[in-house]
């Protein structure tokens, strides 16, 4: 009798999972970026795969063609762009549709768009996706920058140490300006210059009608102050993924 009950329980769980499959996270491997910065992209993808496995997050790796053909919001609750320096117009249209259908987005770094036939990068799409305006790069000659954090923010509420973290400027991090009332800056460049009226935001969250989006100027690999600070950023990312997954419709 006990064996029969166990079998029925396993069968029921398997049936429920097959009928109502769990949504996954999609990790984007940028084929276009791979052509220009393959070593850097491989480093980022390797880090992210280990990070997701260690945190028991179910995921698929997807490629440019997968995005262009359409991302299913029923299959993926969140799409992560860990290092996508080249995003095509077709990919952007697909991302936009995915978000209109309640899909969530997390992107790191430049996240530039290239129009077909035009060999210049554009940050204009950042306005719609994240509610921000591209402001500039942190110059490499600065060597590093201090990123300070907002308190009382949902994804940082369980992080005790919210002191600034030191971030490498080797990759010339981008900073942005908030232009949407729906966007909130979680982190900005710490500056002693009181006359600087434009806030240099480094981490931004945008809450749209049907979806959420987060943009990070830097990732944990670029934090150079301490291992504790690396874990702090990783915790913020995990909290963000969990928040996005919980808010995604079934």
C-alpha cells in the first residue's frame, strides 16, 4: 500500500509539472558580440552558468537567432543579457514584444543597438527599456569608481552592509540619467563634487505596465574592493531574479 501511495504521489507531481511546466531563466549568448570580444564573452558566460548552477536556478542558454525568432514569456520569466554589446534591430523588436507580454529583462554593461547597414552604436533603446538616458562613460584613467547604494530598496532590504563598493573602470562603465517616473536608481557614482547636478546612475530598475527591467552598469566580476562586496552584488542579482520570477504571471 505504501509503495502504491508513493507511486501515485510521484505520478501526480510529474503530471502537474508536465501540464504546468516551470518557467526558466534565459541566459543570452551573443553571437554578434562573440565575433568581436570572444574571450570576454566566454568569461562572462562561464561565470553566469556557474552562478546560476550554484544558486539552483533553472535556465537555458539562448542565442541571437532564438531571440530574433521570438522569446516565449510562458517559457522564460526573465532574460539575462550578461554581455551583449551588439543587439540587432530584429532582436530589439523581439525583446520589446516579450516585455509587452509580461517578460522581464536584466542587462549588464553597454547593451548597444546596431541598425542594419549602419556601423554605429545607439543607446536610444535604453530609454524605452529602462527609462534612462545614456550620459557617458567612466574614463579608464580613473582606474576605479565607488558605487553607493540606495537604502530601503526591495532587492537590498536583507543586505546589512550597504556601504559603497569599488568597481574597476578598466572596461569604461557606462552611467545613465533617470528620465522616467517609473524608473528608480539603486546605485550611483559616489562623487565629492556637490556642483554636479546630474546623478550618474549605475543600477536602474524600471517597472512597466506588464513587466520589469533592471540594468547594471557593472557585474560582480568588476567589483574589486572585497569578496564581501562581490557577494553583495550577487545577492542583489539573486533578489532581483527572485522578485521578477515571483511577479511573473503563470
